[in-house]
DNA sequence: CCTCCGGATTGAAAGGTTTCACAAATCTGG
DNA sequence: CCAGATTTGTGAAACCTTTCAATCCGGAGG
C-alpha cells in the first residue's frame, strides 16, 4: 500500500479509503489509485487487515466425514449463505477423529475466523463451549448439544427413525433389523429410539428389533451386516432392515444381490439420508430424506445473525425429515 | 502475549521464545509461562504471527466438485501429507464455476496461504500463472497445464481411456458408446482420445465410437444418456459403453435396469474413477482406477518441496491408471 | 471580502506477534 | 578467582493495514 500511495502521489490513508470506503474519495483520485494498484499487482495483505480490523471474512465448517455425500451437500448449503454475505467458506474434514477435530478448531480459533460451523464427534465436548465463550461464534450442525453456549441446527432423528419403521410395519413387517453403530453415534442412537417408538406404537415388543451393530457407517459395514443377517436361522431372520444411513443400505443391498435374496421380496430395506446414489441403486432405495442443503444454509445464516445481531439469543432449530418411498420396500 | 508476560514476570520476547523455540528458554521459566498461558486462556493471534512471519501454516485445495467422491479422496491424501508437515488443509469448492474459483483464489492469495492446490476449471487460465509468479506456490492436480510456472500431478487419461476400450474390444465389442462431456472438460477429452487410440490399434474405424455427449458428469446425465442410447435403432446401437466417470455409469446402469436391458448381456459398461459405489452397484462396475489418495498426497508433497527446497524445479508427475474388471463387462 | 461549511485528504497511532542484536547470568577450565 | 564461553533473557524495531482526529481547500452565504 505504501508503494501504491507513493506511485499514485497520495497518502496511505487515501489508498486505504479507496479500498474500504470508495465513496469517500473523489472519482479522479480513486481512478488514479486503482490504476496504480492494477499496474503494481497489489495484493492486499489479509493478515494485516485482520490484525487491525479484528475480524476476518472467513467461515469454516468442520465436517465429520468428507467422503459422505451428506456432509458435502450440507456444505453446499452453507456456501449459498456465505456467497450472499461476501464471505468465504473453508471446509475442514475431521474424519471422525477427535484429535484432528481439535487441531482444526485450534487453528481456526487462532485465525480468528468469523465463526465456526461444526458437526462434532461429540456435541457435548467442553471445547466447543470454551471456544464460544472466548468469542468465536459456534454453530453445531446435525446434532443438538445440551448446553446453551451456541446455536444448533439439526434434523429430528427420532422422528426419522419412527416414520421409517412405521412404514415397514404398515407394509406388514414385524421382525425388523436395525443396522448401525448406535452405541457410538448420537444420531444413530436417536434413529434407533424412533424405531423402537414406532414398534411400541404398533403394539410390538422391543424384541422385534434385531440389532446388527456395525463399527461405522460405510458400504463395507453394510455388506458385513448383510452377511450376518443372511446367516440367521430363517425362524428369527428379519424380513426388513432399517439402515442407519444409505451407505450401509447400499452395502446391504449388494450382499442381497450376491446371495440371491430378493429385495423387497426376501428383505425390505430402508436407508437414511436419501443421497443421490439411493435413487440410483440396483433397487431404488426407500430412504429418510433430510433437508441437507437447507440445514447448511440455515446454520450459516444463524452464524451470520450471531455476528451481526445485538443481543443475540442462541436458537436450536430442528427440521423434520420425510420418508421417500421407493421400490426397496414396496411389495 | 503482553498480559502473559506481565503475569509471568518475564519479557515479551521470552513468551515468544516459549512459543517458538522452547529449547532456548530454561525449563523453569518455560513451565511458569506455560502455566500462565493456560490460566489466562491465551490464544495466539495467527494474523499477527503471519503478518510478522510472512507465511502461514495453511494449505488450501480448491476442488472442482465437492460432491464428487473422487475429489474428497484426493483431499484425504493431501491431508495425510499436511498432517505430516504440521499444516492445516482448507478445502474450497469451486463447483465448476470460474467466478467462484477466482473468488477463492483471491481470498487465498490475500491470506498468504503457504500454497494452493487446485483442480482448475481451466488449467491454462492465466490467473494461475500470475499467482505463482507473485509468490504463492501453486500445484495443479489432476490436470496437466501447458505452462511451466508450477508443478502438476495428474493421471494419464489417454492411457486410461485406452485400456478401458481395449478391454471392451477384447470382450468382443465393436460398436462402443462414449458418454461424457469431452468438448468442455480436458480430462474427458483425453479419455476419449485414448478410446480412439484403442480402436485404431485394433484396426477399427473411429466411427465405431458413438458419442453421447452430456452437459456434466452426474448420475442424472448418465440416466439421460441411457435413454438416448436405448432409443437408437438396434442396427446402430452400441453393445458397450465407456462412461467418462462412475457417476455417469451408475446413472446409465439405472436406466438399463428400468428398461430391462441386461448388463453386460445387452450392454457392457465401463466407468472411470472406481469410486466406492462402483463396486457396490447393482451390477458391480468395471472401472478405471486412479490412485486418488496418492495423487493428493504427491501434490501436497510437491507443494511442500517447493516451499522448502532452494532452487526448486517444477515437476509434472503423471500416474498410470489401472483397469479393475468386474461383472459389468464380463459375459 | 470574510466566515463558515462540507467534502477530500492526511498523518500518526494502534493492533499482536517475531526477530535479532545485545545484556545478564551462569558455567568451564586453568 | 578470573577470563572466556555458553546459556538465558530483554527490548525495540518491523510486519501492513485500519481508523480517526485533524487539516486543507473550494465555494456558498452574508
């Protein structure tokens, strides 16, 4: 900027004004300064700007699993909102690792980003509250934390589980497999809870839900669960499966194809998330659709609101999922 | 830092030393300073650090399509390398939009990131060269640009196309559809080139390659192409299809299922990328596998080399893809 | 012709860190 | 016990902006 000022024959302050409040500088000098900036290939130093101004023009989303299309769709929604507010969105992938998540959070806090969006490994980890308390706004996405130090946006997983299993019951199924890692992941626990609720509403015992627990929610996990399911004696083998996400459902579907089990004839399948591949599967998959893009957009908007509003009150937004019925459950 | 120094009864310089060269300060004072930092919840200001130090500890990858698993896998490889070098990787999604790409590049340059990894919309856009010339190292990923202002890492797309189609020819096919947007995307153009080369090597005319041009490379595009293909008169309808990526292949597969075309009986299908879903498809997909993770890791390593090496020479690394044969082409 | 006004421009301080030459303290060996 | 070497610690400059009170200037109003 000093060089630009010298070359344009104006003061440093004027160059800054051209950059930040172009209306406060006469058209003639502004043109002159802009010409010099172009000629000198001036690139503003964001660190210095930020140091002085105190805040940055960057939002960040720390996502749980960059290879899951669900999260990239959520991120796309955030980008919509960030674009509208002249901000950049940086994506970080914690890949389910608390250490990576913590490292990213540290970096982001040091960078003094305008705000952090995160789908955390553990929504009640104290670190999130500490960061919020120290002044970097935090919005939790796709989980509802207990505390009140930040906003959150989520989808009602209990309800999602409920409509999925209610649908299976309506299709005449009574013995239903639940495939997922409900002991480790909060969302999955909730979806299973909804499943149990649907059973009980239909007058069925909890024992009608057969747990096939997986370590994660990948296609490979689904394949493995399928093999275990096929190995069950016919008398106790479920006639339907509710999978904690679509990746698992796709894996399950693949095993069914290999083992010549017909879907939905021998096994009806419901997935979760309704990712693009769900409709494109061998047997199009019935799935619980979450408003992914909307989820992301709302989260980013909440974050922006927190930085602009005075007297901001933390809100917990919960969206309602919907069931998309396709061939995998229609007999 | 000033507060920490005061509370610990040392000078500012000492606090800085604790942070940056802990070995230059005695264990006793170091412990004291660290205790005070913890107590005061000191968070280092990265802007100030960067302003003074001149460089940041951040790499960025501007990816072409965040919702394509291929790119998230590439990003995972970069993360491996970044982790090893105590750097953070920020992901930016240009979503094929040149304006978004340019906006991100501008932001990143202003942030003085340590380096930029990018799969550009146009690998020969002058902007990339300008950025590199101004001092921010740039590595082009999955494309090979013409200029010599930066390194690049890519996979031999011509060869990939060649082995795909050679395989189809070996399976007895002579009339082969090529599905993709080869007029707009460089990689796709190369894959098609390889396809033509394989035909010619087998003594077949270029006319044996039937172009079904799409606007992008999504599942929906694949579905559309499938309908067009099915609509062709039997006399000219290809017996095999080479799809420019797996998403397209999955869409095509779905249309085949809907229209009761058997795969590979009525139509053999080869995809490209070998994403996880390829093996999990209704009919497991033959696909050309690219070393995605390796691609990303190598790109990041090249970038780090550029920032550390003296007298760095720009390199163009090209990996060789391999064909993974599955049911979709085996009769 | 003077005063006052408003818009345009200026100059200097401030923001939080790193770096480096230098001072102080401690140790080593004779 | 001393010179010299080594280990620790210090202080101020520098990094590049933004901000804001102060100054400048031309013109309107009296």
